[in-house]
């Protein structure tokens, strides 16, 4: 079935409606078969008055005047209601026997409601519930359906169905019942497009389910096979939501969601997902990796407990992940700047370079500086000599820039206290990430990071937990770190990152 045609109004040639009914004159006598020239309202009103008049004629002792004065209003209403009911039944019989039901036409298909919009000149438009999987057959056979026992009522001159059944030549029936629970609707959230190309074996699918009755089963079919462990949860904007990780087979995958409720089984639109693993090349494997790790803790004022542990633990992890590691602890300004310059020269032969720093750092005049251990500034200093006594983070970015590596990573677990009384701003400031650079901060701009009470800072502890997760993209890695830091610090610390990398990077392939 070409599903696109269901989204727009289909163009039909409407035939001239020729409804022949047996109408009666205002005296109630049948005269001939003609087009309906009396509306339900007119017919029922006229017929009611006729029958009431006949009823009064059969009561010679009851004049019209006596009827009007002696009969209570309640009884008048009851008598009229009886005649109206009889007149309505007669009109419905005439309408049913003579109306040309075949002039009904399909207008469109609503995927969310899983129903066809059907239009006709003999009745009001209505939505015929048909599961998505059955929609092509229903549409193809619609012109040849037999209409069985239509149940309808009149609202003024408008004919509205309460129930009707369509039946094809094989005996298959489709029923519209205004009192019957509706099929559940399934709306895709991800993937949004009908076809998607991916390079990852695992895919997260999301869908919104709305149902007027209790859902009894939800299934996700991948190439016709049901995926296990499917669950739905309450969700704003829809009754339930599907949020599921599925595993794809290589090549084209057909993904369908089915939902069962009291009305039956609903079937979603099909999503076609083409999984083609990326061929591994030299640059994608990133065999040549280099890291410079610095941890400063032994400050004369405001010493820190964890940076040495943070630096040595990160260095050990990176060695296991294939990095050549340069590890320095408690460095002076001269040592820091020499190691950064040497790091930049050496990085020219590598695919990936990473700089990790744990210790004190500040921003001054909009720039970020790392504090060597041989620099001692007191609370009374105004910070004017920061640029001379501290090491700028920009020096690291410049050394990486000249190396022209594919991926450049900077991780700053710093800014663990406010070193100045007034001249320096709180926290670190955002930096421009040069092309191919990912910069991660342990806390948000202008905020302070916590040193922690365990072996590692909260930030480094969360990074160590996740850095060797297989096939975890760097963006997703630091999102998970951010969530972990928030939880570990009871919402006090929110890590942050900036990226201009092109392509995908994994610490652990």
C-alpha cells in the first residue's frame, strides 16, 4: 500500500446522488417513487401532526378544544413523543430500503487513529476503524462491500450512524460501532522517518500510545520476530510511551509496534532501518593515542586531597585503552609549560591527543588559568599577576592545534575553590573549541567543583566508571558522567562540555 496517499485528501468523482424513496402526501397516502423531497425534520413533523389528527378523529367526544384544555402538558408530550417515534421509524424504513449506500467514498486514512475517514452525501462523515495492516485490503475492496444492517439516527436533517458493518465477498466484516472501544493509536517519535540508515547495531525506538481502554499487550516486531522485554510507561502527552533499545540485524530491518486493547490489535506504520556497520579504517581505530596527565595537590595554601589520585587513576585507565601516557604530579609553572610544549611537538605523530588536569584553576579577565604548586597568592592579592604566575589553558589548545590531530580532548577537573577575594571571577569561563576539539569541564561556567571525600573527586570518579565502556560515543560518555555527578553531589555540581569534533570517537572500541 502506498501510505503517502492516506495523508492527503483523495480526489474522487462524486456521482449524482439518486435516492429514491416512497414518499407520502401530507394526507399519508403513498403516491410514487421519487427523489427524497422531504427532509427528516419536515417528514417527521408532518407525519406526527397527521397521526395526532387521526387519533383525535377517532375520539368524537374529544374535541380539539377539549384536548387542549383537559389534557395535561405531560400527557401531550407523551402522546406527541409516541407519534414522533412512529414517524421516525417509518422514515428510517423508507430511507434504509431506498438509499443508495454505494455512494460512500474513502477520503483519507488517519494513522494515529487507525481509521478511514468516509464521506457520503447521505450521512455525516465518520471514522471507520481499520488496523493499519488491513487498510490496503479494505481500500481495494471498498467499492464492492455489502452494507449490513445500518443503525442510524437523525440529528435534525443530518443522518448519523450508530453502527454499520461492511462485508466483502469472502465474508470478512468490518464494523463501525459508536459504542465500541476504539483501537489504540500508535505515533512514532523515533525514528520519525519511514526509512533510516544507521551504523550502530543497537537502536533506541520511541513511540506514543493512546488508548481509551486498557492495553493488554504491546509488542515490537523486528523482521517479524517479537523483541522481548517490551514495557510501556506513563508519559506526558500520551497515555503510554514505548522507550526501547532493540538489536538490529545487518542490512534492512523491518520494525513494527503492535498494541492490543479491548477493540483489537493496532499495528503501527513500518519503520525500515538499514544497519550497515562502519568499515574500520586506521583513523577510525585511532591506534596512535597520546595523553598528558597533570595532577596538582601540594599547594602551600588550600592543598587538595584528590588530584594526585585522580591523575594517576586516569593515567592507568588510558594506558589500558591504548594511550601513550605522560603523567606529571605537583608541577611548577616551568614544568607545566615545558611539558605542554613538548606534548604539542610529540602529538604531531598521533591520531588522538588528550590533556587531563586536576587541581586549582581560575578565570581572570575572561581567560582560564591552571595553578602550579610553586605559586602562592593570598586572599589579599588582587590577581593582577595571574597571567605571569599561572599557566593559561589556551597554551594547551594552541599546542594541540599545531599538532593537527583528528581528535583533540581536554578534560579539566579543576576550579575546586575560589582563590581570590574580588579580582578574579568564580569558576572557569567557556572557551572556544577549535575544530576537532572536545572540551569537558567538571562543573558549569562560573561555578565551583567539589574535591570530594573519597579517593577521587566526584567528577573523576564518574569518568573512571564509564571511560572504558565499549562503543560509547564521547558525547554520550560525558552525558552519563554529568548525570552521575549530579546524583553524587545531590544536585550541587553540573558538569559541562563543548565540542567541535567531526565524526565519532570511542575511548574503547
